[in-house]
C-alpha cells in the first residue's frame, strides 16, 4: 500500500503563487509516474501535471502550461507543484496521484493512477 499526503493549499489573490507538496510513503519502490489533478465544484476531476519518476519527464495540461511547474525529490519520495500567476479558475481541490504500475505512455487519465491523496483546497480570489 501507498499513502499520499498533500500540503500547501490555501487562499491566494489572483496573480499570486502557491506551492503544493505531496509526500508518498509505504511501498513506493515501483512508482513510475506521479501527477496532480484538480476538481472544481460540479466538475469532473481533471489532469493538471505529471512527472516520470525515472528521468523526470514532465507533462502539463494546456490550461496551466507556462504557469505551473511540477518537480520531484526522489530521495524524499515527494512531488511538488509550483503554481504561479494563479487565476480564479484555478480554484479547486488539488489531488496528488501515484502510478505503481509500469509506465505505458498515458498519464492524464484518472485510471492511469493507482493511489490518491486526500486533496488540498486551493482558492484564488479575484
């Protein structure tokens, strides 16, 4: 089993920045990809960004490209999401996700991931 614990959410004004963290514990040795998703009220959970655990390749949703940066610290089993130039439409609960199966080329679907964190609220005021 794997446990994911997110932190770093909060309230910020439009144009501001926040940094989310997600620490993984447990049977993390088979991690292939970690990602961030978000879910706004009344909407489906959507892909934000992901990173390959080996090699560090990164992938972003078009809506956050150029504003958000995903990174990882393999030694700490932690993934980060630096969010800059935040907009009110970024308001959502942000979830960390981990894929324990081998990477097969897909990374933006919820079914690509095996474990999920509890979520952290990000609110951007206008």
